[in-house]
């Protein structure tokens, strides 16, 4: 489980119970010992404030009983909870039938692909439909340092074109790795038909309008 998956529920419970109490504090009777320990750890990160002696004394008067422990969110904790609940976190899930082929990219490939996506408005051959959304919602397995996407054949071809651009302006490693692992290699000069170049090669040479990139088996 990721760290934020442990932090947010604790912050959320402190926020909800503190608001319900009216005074902002979550009391010992409302939190299990384990959750109190978790809140204590978050206090060390500046996300939670633990009640001191004077605060506990005031709460004891309000409650009519001894309050031995209480905690509430700090402003940092409140903002962390707010941001965490709004932050997009796509959940890894098995692709639906026909949803695309699973593809894993190393960090340098993902960085190159993001440059390709961000350049879309300036390119004569833009990224394939849906590729930008795949990049935006890609999940990262930090254990093996791989970004996971599910791409259609058209999107895979488009990625190969992006890596070809990256090769032409710097590093060939990303394109070479993609070719080895997925058999996708962009070719700017596909086979000619009737004496005229076709496909993305023609588009790249400007003889016809933009077209989808073509692939050769790698």
C-alpha cells in the first residue's frame, strides 16, 4: 500500500470527527489505539496536532470526564487531505476486451513521450487519438520503475513516431528499446505505390497532407 493510502484515511477520520464534535478535536474514545499511533506519526510530519496538557484539561471539562488523548488536523494536514482527495489517481485495472495492448515504458521513454504529447499543437503529424489521455492516466510501478499504459495499434505506431523524433534530435535508446520490446519501428519512407510515397513518410516529406505513422516489424 502506498503511503498516501495510509495517510488520507487517518486525516479524513480526524477531520470528520473533529467537525462533528464542534471543537475540532478527535478524542481518545473515538479513535482506536492503532489509529492514535498513526495520528502520532503524522504529528511528526506536521499534519496532526496532539493536544497538550492544557487542551486536554479544557476538553475534560467539556466532556465531563478525563480526556487522556486528543488530536486535530493542522493547516498542513487539512490542505494535504483536500489535495489528496482531489488528486487524480487512476486505479490499475485489467483492460477491457479490445481496450489495447499493455505497454511498459521506462522513465526516459515516458519523458520523451510527454514531450511528443505536449508538442501536439505544433506538429504536422500529431499524436494518435486517445494517446494523450493514456499518457495522462498512466500508472507507475515504482518498484520496477515502469509506466504502464494500454495502447491500440494506432497509438503504438504513434509512440514509435514520437521516439523516432526523439532519435532524430538526440537519443536513439528509447526508440531502440521500444522496437525490441514491441516490434514497433517508425519508417519515414514506406513502400511506394504508383510512384508516390504513402503513409507518414509522405506526410513527413510534405508531398501530401498529414497521415498516420506507419510501422515496420522490428
